[in-house]
């Protein structure tokens, strides 16, 4: 499911902002509103994305939220031919309003 960036202000404070680490320098954003996770899209229909997490912080500087995390899911096991693990290898690191941008 997705939500437009322009609609985020109507749901403040957001429960959680998740910055997904997709590739070496590519990040996408999802938010949790009423316990449901939505990917954030631009008005033109493209997913909100950036080349570093600070660009995401800057873009969301006017939006109030409870917490922000960077989420990474490794594809390493799949890449080297290991069987799919029953456990989740998701890593979430707290991140947010550090004023570095």
C-alpha cells in the first residue's frame, strides 16, 4: 500500500518513519500510520527515494513523527545459494532528527 507525500501532514505525528536501505546509495521511505505500513509516493506516482539518508531527513523536516529507523534486509544467504532461513535477518537502527543536513 502507498500514501502520497502530500498526505503525510494529515497523519501527524507519524508512528514510525522507515528508511529502507535498498542498495549502496538508494533509500526508499515507508511510514506507519494507525499500525499500517505504507510506502511513500511522490505526486507523480514514483516512490519517494534518495541517495543518502540525510536527504530523507531533510525532506521530512516539516513532518512530525515518533521515531525514524533505517531498515536493512540482507540478501547475502540467497546470493551465495544458502537455503532460505526461517528467521528474519532484518536490521533496524534508530535514526532521526540529528540536524546534520
